[in-house]
């Protein structure tokens, strides 16, 4: 049996800080064209994300 990676294990580079992060540590912004980690862009499932707060990315 082959060792298969799940989509959460894929590595992407954050557009803001440039660090490599797992898919589960960030989200795609700009209609899915750009990856941004939760440390830079916040968590869109959080209600703060709809406001202009300090942990919200400029993409939103």
C-alpha cells in the first residue's frame, strides 16, 4: 500500500510572510488564487474576519 498524502498535508507558501505552511494552517484568498497562513491573515471562520481587525488580511 502506498503512503498517500491528504490535501491537509500539502505545503504552500504564504503570500504575506513567505513561510511554508500546511494547507490546514492557512486559507486560500483572492478567489482561491493565493494562499495565506492563519497567523498573517486570520481565520475566516472567526467573526472578527468580517470586520477590519488586526488579525484580518488586506485581501479581505
